[in-house]
C-alpha cells in the first residue's frame, strides 16, 4: 500500500512544483518591470526675471522672463504681482495680488510697463501655467523678491532726449513714437479701437481697446479723468482694474459700467462710435 500511495502522489507533486516555479518567475518579472518604470517628470516653472535684488522703476518697461519644463507648450500663462509688506504689517487692504496678464502664450517672456498705481516697495511676481479656464491643476512659481521704486525727483520743466516733459510724468513710447503718461495711455504698437459709452446722468466713457494686444484699456471719462487699466480675470465679459480694485471698468458686448471704491459711478453705459 505504501509504494502505491507514493507512486500516485508523484504526478501531482510535479504539477504543484511547476506551478510554483511559474508563479515565482512571473512575480520576478513583475517586480523587475515595476522597477524599470520611470516616475512621471514633475512640471516646473522658473522665474528668471526679475531676479533677486533687482530694482525696477515705476513707469519703466521691463521684460518678465521664465522657463518651463515638462509642461505642454499649449498651456496658457497668467502673471500676478504681490507686495511683501514690511514689518509692522500694514493696515488691512494694503496687501494685494493684482493680475498683470492672463491667457498669455507660453513664450517665456513678456514686456511689462509698470503702472503708477503700485507704491514703492518689495514685490514678488507669480506665474501660473494652466491648460484652460476654469483653471484645474495649475502649475505655479514665484520670482525672488525685487523692488519697485518711484524713480528720480525731477526739476519742473525738465525734458528727456525725446522732448518728453519728465516732471509732468511723460515718457517716450517707441511703439507709438510719442510722449505718453504710462498711467493714462498703454504703450503698444497695436491698432487701437475706441468706443464711446453713454451712461446715466449724461456721463460718458471713451474706451480705447487694443484687440491684438488686449492687456490694457485706456479710458477718458466725462469728468476729465484719464486712466489706463490692466486687464484682470473675469468669469464673464472683460474686466480691467487697478491693482487695489479701487477702480474697475467692466465691459460686456455693447454695455459697460465703472465702480470706484466699491460704488458704481458710471452705470447703464451703452456704446456707440465716437
């Protein structure tokens, strides 16, 4: 009986041993395969200008630059500006994150004319890469801290090499080949398109847009105010605003309105052509 039992067991033992070998070999190949897989490369943005300790004068134009790695070239870019408050912390409302640019192509650089609404101080630029709006899975980076300065104090009547009256805030705009005040007029070679809005209370807004370079709108109001506003993020329509949101121009189709310090000052505005 013992010999017959051992003879009957032998084929099943061989099958079990072979199955074990197959499982061990398969597991080894799986582990080796897993070890051979490379982790996905991490997307990265590096802000190269402004650099640490740079000092940029308000009213001047500088090139913001950045590099990207492992990011789709079709992604869009937005750029924000954040002031670093000096100690002691400032009063509420003095810290802000204005949007400088939105929906830029990821070219690695953009010219920035520094508007006069920014107080002198230390700032950082934030750059965000995203596939589309609404923004999901953004890739973000910040510059090193840099300074915005108010520039030199000028003697009344002093002019620059182009004949621009510096004491009155004028500077030369090569793109337009004329003297401008940067806080009143956007320096660009893009062809302007002006619309005249008629508002409640016999008020008017002359708005100059630059369709091929839509970073700013230039406004002339019926009360004599002239202001150039950078484009800001908006869920619907076009929105242009000061850095601290104290002056906002909204435009959707043929309509517009203005808020100043949270109060609507130009309402029910409808456009025609000037």
